[in-house]
């Protein structure tokens, strides 16, 4: 029998955000850092992407057929975080990650539940590592905002023509 930890959360504990993304703020932003990133800005993140729930959703060491599987993480086996930098809001990551980051502030950490259409949709990814139609679980921290981008007219037009 699978035992849930005393602090286990239910999906109903989450806030429903843009496009049906569910999230729970687990760490508020850094004092004095209330600016959200804008599309085209470089950001630095710490993250873990899983299937079947978050890493801490179940008691470790107990078997369950739907065991949480880590798909990708910025953390090494030794626990060192190799932060992941990307330009936000232009499709460098899955849509749900992009949309979520644009709603966060520096220092904020969230648990995010991404519906399939904001993840990989009806596509099998990584030789079946992520089955089509998978709900994704992203635990992410917005570590740092990069310099504000200076965009030319062509870049601004592209952003207007390619909404998230």
C-alpha cells in the first residue's frame, strides 16, 4: 500500500493560472525583486521535470506502478545545480514552461502542473520516455533575470506575429 506523506498536497491546493496551468508557490520572490521577465529576456532557472507527480509526492522506497519519473533536471547526481539559461517567451522550451516563467518573479519557486497541450501534446518524446498525452510536473525556480532585451522592429514584429 502506498502511503502519502502527512504534507501531501492535492491538485485542489493549486491555483489555476493562465491556460489551465496549475501552480503552487513554494517560495516567494526575493525582497525588492518584483519584476517579471518579458518575452525575449534571458532568464536563469533551476528545475526538475517529472511524470506522475512531483518527486516528494510519495514516500520514497515504496513501489507503485505509477512511480514518479524524473525526465530532466538542472541538478547533477551530486546535487550541484547547473542552472539552465534560456530566452523566455519565444519557444525555446515547452509552451507551459514559457507561459509560467512570464508570470514569476526572481527568487520565486513553484510546483507547476502542465496539461498535455502545453507540454508535448500528442507526441511521444525521447523514444517513449514521455508518452503522448502526458501531464508534466515542473518544479522550477526563477533564479535570475538577465538584462532587458533591446529589440529592433523586426524582433518586435516577430513577437507580435507569434503569440504564446
